[in-house]
């Protein structure tokens, strides 16, 4: 688990348009990540 002050781990996820988005795509920019459950799933 990352701790406060650690660099974010490298990862990529599918976007809502289906393309792949990587954390590296935003290097040097401020970024807020928001994760939410897929529709019709518990959580």
C-alpha cells in the first residue's frame, strides 16, 4: 500500500471511451483520480 508522500505507482486503466489511459499521460500535471463502481454492481 502506498503511504502519504509516496509517488503513485505506474498503472493504466480503460477510459469511458474504451481507450487506455496511463498515469504517465499526465506527467507534470496535477491530477485528481476518481474511481467509481461499474453500473449495476454492488459497492
